[in-house]
């Protein structure tokens, strides 16, 4: 049985350098070690795991299946250690707490920058880690304790969470200025379904909302292109590759002023709620409680 205490961080770092460069010689330049010392580290690591980690080829080194697996775990271990060191350094310089918040793209693009900036202005010694994720991933992370707070759309299941109103927004149809729909003051979603769409990638709550709505009209959503961001959607729409549905605050003003138009949707589902969720407000650390209170009050400010 392999003893976990036989692994040391420096050897794992050196192993990843060799894996990245595919060469012991190139890795010596990065590690500032001699070739013999670096070779010994790799040999010791292979003895520890009792298997070869590299295949020696004429032009360098290639990871074995065992090496691929060790590289995956080594990156995870070193990433955790680096985060630990960063958080300990925060405490050393006076940071008094750390809050992890996961939020969907709509919240990050439209509301969170100003809300978090005003919070940090009042609480400069609280460190905030923000992750942009899909709404269903956010709910899972809060339930598992990976995130302290989550902000997610209203069309995903949030059973098991305590949730509070964060913000409301409105969905708009975004088209190019020369599009046939561009002069309309408002439009129903059913009237857009004869056109090609630019949409977000699978898994997004916004795409699910549009797909569900298209099914009620017995028409397919004609997705021509899928991208991973609102900015990417706007650029594809501006290039004439389709129309899209975005929150009203997600389209850059400079694009609206030039070659894009945003048309309000008349459908009731186009009025969305963004929820703020926690697993248990009573169990939150004081720093997370302060951020929760701040975000709950943000829309009233």
C-alpha cells in the first residue's frame, strides 16, 4: 500500500513541470535544479507509486496512464495548497473573513459589480470569492457547502435552500439595426420563432426558458450558434448570424447605440426573478451573514 506521507509538494511541482515541458532538460531551466537532482526526484516519485510515470521517447517524455492520473491529482493538491496559503496570508495581513459566492451570468453582468463594490467599501477586510456558474450548479454548490451564498434564476429547482429576492430583470429580443424586427416597439416570443437564434450553451437557465417557451408554441427554437457569454451573443448578433434573447441590462450601451436594437418581450415569463439562496441563514459565519443582509437590501437602496 502506498503511504500518502511519502509524497512531497516540491516533487509534485517538479513532476508537473516535466509533464508540461515533456523534457527533463527543459524542466531544469524552470526549476533551477541540476539535471541529476531533478531526475532523482522523478525516480523517487516513481518508486513511491511503484509504477512508471513517463515513457521515454527519442524526442522527450510522455505521460503513462498512471502519470496522467497523478498529474490530475497533483494539480488538484497544489491548487488547494495555493488557496490555503493565500487565505492564511489574508489573515496575516488583517483580513477578517472569507465569503464564497456563486452567481449566474445575469447577476454578474447586471448587478453584482456595484453591489459587491459597495459592500467592500464598508467591509474592506472581508475577502469575497466570486464564481460564475450555471444556476443548477449554484444550487448544488450551496447545498453541499462549496459556496456560502448563491444567486440563481427562478426556473431551476432550489429545494433545500432558504431563498430571498435578489433582483428582477426583463428579457429583451436583441436584433441587428437592419433586421426586419428592429422597428417594433415590443414583440411576443412566438413571433420570433421563424428566425435563427444565437443562444447560450446547453445547461444555462436562459436557454432552458427559451426552449420551454418554444415548446408551448409547437415550434422549434432554431439555434444557429451557441456561445458561452452574453458578450459573445451580442457580437454574433451584430455580425448578422441570428437574433437573441438577453436580460435588459446585459447589452453594452455602445452596441445599442450603434448597430443593435433591444425589443421588449410581451410574454409574462420574460419578467424574471433572480434568487439569493443559502443553506441555512442561522448557520452562516458572521461575514457571510453581513453579505447576505447587504445583498437582500441592495434592490431597496
